[in-house]
């Protein structure tokens, strides 16, 4: 599934109002994290994830792995969230 720029923009706008609902800590990407993300996406279609540890490149890689594991698409990354 590929989103258009307009769709990504609309999802980023909607995501500004959300509190992070999935947290990735020192343990990294676990089955529980993916299960929580999939549950949230099934219920609402949009999830905000907070990554606690790591540098920018590892956060970017983790975002790609999360999206692939959840069969979703990352619509944006901001700061350390």
C-alpha cells in the first residue's frame, strides 16, 4: 500500500493530537511491541510510537522494521518520537 503525499499529510495532522500508544525501549523491537502496534492499528488505523533509545539512524531503521512488521507505512518521524 502506497500513500499519496496528501494522505500522508492528513495522517500526520491527525497524529499530532495523539499521545504515544506504543513504546519501544531498550529491548528494541519485540513481539509484544508488534502485537501492541497491530492491535492499535486494527482498532484506529493510526498509531504514534515513541522510541526511547538509539541514535537517528537506528531509529530510522527501527521505524522501517516496525512498518514492515505491522504491514503499515511510516508517515513521518519527528525528533525522538
